[in-house]
C-alpha cells in the first residue's frame, strides 16, 4: 500500500507543555495544525509542577486559568531552614514566595504536569485538534529554494512520519508537507539534532533526586515551599495538590554515578534511598511516605541554550528543545509555555496574511535573550542552593540573607520578562506612560465601565485572540481642549492611510480599541465620545461603587492628563506608545511588519 501524502499549515512535533501550548493557541486562531508525539499515552504524573504568576496570567488570556486554579495548590509562603547548633535544621525565615508587586496572582500554582497537559488537551479537543500518538518523525527536509522559503503560502518543509502502532498491511509512513514545523520534543530534541543546532553551556556537578509522596510528618512548613540547607546537603520541598509534596534532594556522586561510564545510574538508587537521604537533611523532623512513591527521578543539572531557535523562519524549536536548566528556579514548564505563547501569534498573523515573514525573526531574538538570562540566573541560584551553608565551621558558606535576596526576584515570577526593541517593539515615547514598560506585559488594574460601573480587570480585556489592542487613554475628556485633541486623533485614525484602514481585514478586525478616560461615574456621559472609541462602552478611571478599589489607574500607569495611545501585542506585551496627536507614529510601527490584506 503506498505511503500517504498530506499538507498542513503547522506541524508540531512533541506533545509536552511547549507543543500543547502552541497547538492550543493555533487551534484557537483556527489555523490548520497537527501535533504528533511518539508516546502511546498521555502523561499521568511527575515531570514539571510549578506554574508562575505570569504563566497563570497567560493561561487566563486563553480562558484556561480557572480550571488550573481549581485543581492546583497555591504556594504563598517560602520557608528557609539552615543548620542548627544541635546538628539538625531550624527555621531562619519565612517570606513571600512571590515578591513581584504587580502580580495579578501573587502565588505559585503547583499541579503535576499530566494534569496541566490535560487542560490543554481538553481545550484542543473542543477545537477539533487531537494529539496523534505513537507517531514519530523519521526524516525532515527544508527546501533550499529562496523563493519558496519567502513565500508564506508555500509548504517548504517535508517531514516523513511513522506510525508505531499500525497493523500489518496498513500504511505506516506518511509524508507531510508543512508551511511551518515546531519542535517541542524535549531536551533530546530530534528536530534540533536534524539541523545540527548545538546546545551551548555546561553540565553542572550537582546531582539531584526527586520524589513525590503524601507524607506523615511533623515538619512545620510542610505546606509551604521550603528551601533547606543542612549539613547533610540541600533540599527543596514543594507542596502539591491533594496533600502531596515533592522533595528535591542533593545526592552524592559516589551514591549514584557509575564509575566506569561517569553517568547517572538509576539502578544504584531508587526512591526509597532518595527519601532516606532527604530524611537526614530534615532532621530532627520526621518525613515518612504513607502510600508509596507517586513519581521519582534522578538527574544532573544541565544549563544550556540552543545556538539558534529557528531555521529560515520555517522550523522552530521551543521549550526544553532549546534551553535546559535546573528545576530549582521553577522555570522549565513556564519558559516552555512562554516560548509557544510568543511564537504562536506570530505564526498565526503570517498565515493569515496579516504580517511579513520578518516578524517571525523576533521569536528567536526575544526568547533566546530570555533563555540566556534565565541560565545566568539559574547558575547563580543553583550554586547558592547546592552550596554549603554558612556555619561557624564554614565561613565561606552561603548566608541565609544572600540566598533570600537571590530568591526574591521578578525572574522567578515571570513578571520581569522584557523584550528589547525590534520590529515588534518600538521603544519611543516611554515617558507618556512610564508604568506601561515597552516590551513588558500590561500590569493588572481594574477600571470601571462607564455604561454600568461594572469593574473590569484590564488583563481580561486583552484575551489571546490574535488581535492588537489599542488602549486609548483620552485624559480629561470633559476639558474642551482635550476633547478637541481626541476628536482630531479620531479624524486622523479614520483617514484611509491610517493603520486602522490600511490594514482593515474584512469580517475579522486586526485591532480592538479600548478607551480609558479620566472622570467620575456619577456625571459621565459616554455618548459624547466619538463612535470609534465606544466599542467597549468606554472605561473610566474611577473607584467601584463601594469605593473599595480603582480610581488611580492613570497614576499607576504613569499616564498624564495629555493621554497616550498604547499598542498592546496579541501576547499582552506593550509594543509601542504614541501621543494622541501623532497617530502616524503607530502607522510607522505597524508598517514595520504588517501586510495589507490581499
């Protein structure tokens, strides 16, 4: 029977969190996408488990955070333990687990990776996309024809897939011609290896064991994230859903490394031995498993970043395929999902004919810079974590104060992600909205809808729907001079050459206008606003009806009475800012990557 042939817009290889996030996003954009994975069944336990505050915000933008929060454990506090004078450990400090002041969700959510992946799988099923399991790629070729590579309608990537579960006589191979391929196939990425992309960095000397258990314990911080420095080594305890905990414990080379091969030998140590090592580090407290080991593993920390994240803007790698690091900073799964969140909208806009191929180059420039920063942070944090504690006998050890200061950073929350100037980030006019940092995500704030005083969280007005949001801060509209300025701005926006009309897409607007005015709800007349600015009934920067919150949004965002135009990218990051009387600056911004509809 001859092999089958097919075409697809995007083929995703690997159904971990990077692949699933990408597939779900593209399915939401109604892109023709397929996702394959060599595993026969979905993940049911183990792997990553910590979701950062920024990742929760991202999931909320896809309508997925509610289920995550329902199923997960919230981690609000971190406890720090150090050696005591009696030889065991003692509490030295408790601090907030998340210190980013603008976090909408000021905690970490913990849930095993299988349950997190199930949230994506169910969302994709509703959109008509299923993971094709027991399917592995056996060859990939990228066209060398430059005309084909630069034509977004072409299918220049040829992938041969093999089904591992077919009966004899059925076609086991299929040749897929794809416009784009995304490799989300993990640290040992097949896609990365096919294109000889190197992983630059180093293997650390630290070996860690991990066990998931439901404990019987008298440890007082069992439901807080606990970072333990003991004379027996370091440990990290993470509370989880359903009274579970995860323990990361530092292991000795001699216990676990095969002296002949120099590699980790899982035959030399199992979960029982890992727990025994942990029990020594947690003395004088008891730590006993009650119903077996739910999951366990052993690994050596590798801190590496791929030399490139894309080939000709046609084949991309995401997640562990392009960066590996320790789990201590809790960034593996978060970084993977952020990669795909960054990439998916760019692919979707190119496939819709809305954006130039050049926009795709910003995936590597934005996410590789982040990965390098992450590795630098991870090296510092892992070294401190794995280092000997400061004691009377060890003056060169890690002090609790130094460790705490390193732990409390915007990096661990994901809030501090900053993208630098490119075609998608124009750094001009920052002074018009100093609290809306160009290249960073929009911080949460509640504004009142003028029509009914209904409070809206601004992040909920910025869903991941592949449109650019235009936040129009009109200032004090009741001032005649400011009103005239706003009306002049609307006239400029309605000109044929303005970006709103230049890039008009029949039946599917690329832009969503959200108007935010100063003013009081009791005397506000939204019908005085030009129709163009009333698509969401206009929002006002006023307190809610009880006076409990709101009313300081302009101040919080650093916007003055003169107002500002803020272009927010489809991924929720500020792309550009312009004065109300210079709409042409946004024309220039969008012209750098947008295409006129055919």
